[in-house]
C-alpha cells in the first residue's frame, strides 16, 4: 500500500479533484441541501450554506493527510461546477481494503456518471495506491446504488442485516467488492480484445 492522498483522476467525461472554498454554493445547491439525495446517507441535508462551508473547510484541511481521499466530481464540459462527491470512508491497512462512499446531485442521475467516477477511483486505488480490495455498500432500499457497483464489476457479497444507520434509521446493508486480481483480469481481457481488433 502506498498512500497518495486525493490525487486528480480523469475519466472519459469527468474530472475528479480536490474541493476548494469556491465550491461552497455549488455543493450546497447541487446536492448537499437536497433531502431526497441524502435520504440513504449518514449525514443530513444541509440547512444552509454555512454548514457546507464548514464541511469543505474540514475537507480542505484534511487534504494534507496522505490517507485522506475526498474527490469532487465535475464534468469536463463544465469543470468549474462540482455535481457530486466520492470518497474513501474507511481504510483497513491490515487487509489493504478501502470502502467507498459517493453522492451525486439529482439532476445528473441515470447518465452513467457515478459508475464512471467509481471505476476511475477503483482504478486509482489498485494502480496507484496498490490496495488489494475495494468495497462499497448500500441500503437495500436504494437498489440504484447497487446497480452502480455492479456496473463496476463489483461482486455482491451478502447483506448485513440491520448493519448500519442512515437518515432512514437502522438499515440492512448490501455489501459489494472487487479484488485486485479481478481488476487485473479485467484489464488483461480488455488488452487482449484490443490486440485482436488491431
């Protein structure tokens, strides 16, 4: 494992990078104030931009830590406007595992954006940080989040009955993961396919 902190990540349509204090109102307006977006999350919707400002200040200070990973998601065609966030919510150094959490503004749902962001982060953690396992979980009443994980080749491992708490109360959590060996096998298959097409 080689902790690198929140490094910039690029995908086909997205740029994942560090937040700045200039992002306060975009974060607040695009997702943080929306109780529908946060209903399955562990933090409540922000009631005013001051709360958003305090959170971003804490994140920006934490960027000094090599084991802190909190990306803002922006589209390349509108790079100055964050539309969501994706982060490492837990790192287990003993098993070389990271658990991922994410949130996206409602206006950008059902466009493949979150699965693209998640795959970029998975790639980063395997190729740059050299972790062995990337995991994520979702409330079973939020199956759309599970679809994102499935699109990223994550395997359903089981459900932790009443294993977590979010804004809905105590929740059953469906757990997914992808291992480094599985990621490498996928990359090898893609490489072989490219060679065959040449």
